[in-house]
């Protein structure tokens, strides 16, 4: 019986494949050079994970998408056209023309694995009403007096470091729902690779070859392009699977001159 979820692999099994590709399957598969404890193994793993995620994200592979993340109870703010609010990894803040963030609620934070929001919706807190779409202006948040709804949002840097979702604030307590792109967590030093499951279905071979490519590049660069080509081939297979899955979805263009109030027909 499988000990990991279907289509997922442990990092240890992925490394075992990398060692086999790099001809280092000695010591019962634990390797002589590309071992779990070698000082370069962890950087190879994290660099390969980052590259794989970037390639899949840029090709809109939906396994990197999280939906229906709800943040409830964004507090009211005073009516002030110079004021904006933002939510980041540390809390929900207001910021006026003085440029000093004021913490409104430390319990309201962005998900730790977010790389970028894709769509946002909102509703009054406690209403049990359907969420309605919010819009993302192309030229930043417009300055005007706050009303009962947030209306718009923007993804940009946070004064606290990192990134944040910005709003104009509202005079009514609001809930927001977020659909976002996620990232695999960076593998920390000292990890037991057998206990780490790579949460990217079907990506075991691609990641194995990416790790092996980095190893081979440092020791036998003449053969590295062969390993690189295999890594790229496996990545393309993942992307093909995602494309075929999307071909089963009907996409409808809005009528000419009409308005599209929702985003259910957008091509992600």
C-alpha cells in the first residue's frame, strides 16, 4: 500500500531518483556524494522547487491555486480620502498621509503560502450574503471618500516588509474571500526528507531531474544538457495535463459593448 497520497511523492524518494540519474545510488540508494546531509543538497532542493513552481505558475497550472480563503471582520475606518488600509503577514492596518501604519487587528493576516492574489470578493460581515467580486484598478487605488464596501484592491509592497493587499477601507465591517497562487514552503535545514511530501501532483520526475541537473552541472557539465532536457520534458508533461484539463471548461467572451460583472468566465 502507498504511504503517501496518490500522485504525490516524498522528498526522499525524489532524491533517490536524482541519485540514480546522477549515477550516485551507492550505499543502498543513499549515495556517496549527493547524500541527504551533503551541504549542497538542500540548496539544490530549494532552488529546484522554486524553478519548478515558477514554470508551472507561469503556465497557469491550477494545482498552485488556492480558493475560498476567507478573512472575516475587516474593521471600519473613518471617512478620509487620504487613508488606505492593507493586510499582510502580520495583521490588518490603516495608513494615512503621515505614512505610519496603525494596527487594526493582528489576528487578520494573509495565508503564509501566498505568492500573489488572483481574484477577491467581499460581503458584509455576519450577513451570510453571497460574496461579490472586487476589482483591481490598473493605475492604483483611486482616492475618494470611503463607503460601506471596499470595492477595489491592489497587490503591492507592505510598509512592514514583504507584500500586502491594499484597500481604501470601508465604513462597514467586511469579509473578503481570496483566490490566490500558492508556493511550496522552503525546506528547512535539518529536515527528515522522508517526512516531507511535495504537494505538486505528478511532479516527482521533473523535480528529480532538476536536482540531478544542478548536481551534474557542478561535476560533469558536458552531460548536464542531457539531464536538463529530461527535466524540461517532464515539466512540459505536467503543463500538457493542465492544458487538457482546461479544455473541458467552456469559456464565454462578454458581449461587445456589454459589461461583465462577475469573473466566472475569465481565463486564468
